[in-house]
């Protein structure tokens, strides 16, 4: 059971799931906005596209659904995940790659400046 708990709380799985959920919700926003925008074009332009005309209400509906999805995912997935991870792995704080790189550069410069000249 400990291995499964570490697998779930590792971070990559939850972050990937949140990214997929939010990108699918945002896809609906972009799709309905594009359909609404092409519906506003004159007939001579829209006859080249094979989209059906939709109203601005569909775009607003998709936008509100995206925002609600974001709130639900944050409060029911991200927040509990973060609290659970802090509870079970309190000391595990990962540094970003750029911070690690800067620390390595700092250490190399310090070693180079303190080296005696040959």
C-alpha cells in the first residue's frame, strides 16, 4: 500500500490529469468561439468552411463551463492533493531546475575563484 500511495502522491499523475481535464474544457471554449466567429463572417467567406452557425450564447456557455470546471478541479482535486502530499511527505520540497542550475553555477564560480593560480 505504501508503494501505491507514493505512486499517487508523486505529483506527475495528478498534474497530468488536471492538465488533461483543463485542456479538454478549454477546447470547448476555443471551438465554440471559432464557430461563433465564423458565423459572423459574410456568406461568401463562410461557404468555404464546413461549420454550422452557432450563437454567441454557446461561446458564453463554454466559457462559464470552463471556469466552473477550473474551480471544481482546483477545490476537489488540486487542493486536497496538495494537503495530502504535505501531510505524508512534509520535508519533500523540490527545487525547480533553474534554481538547481544557478546553484551549480554559483558553486563552480566559487571553486574557480578560490583556486590558487598555477
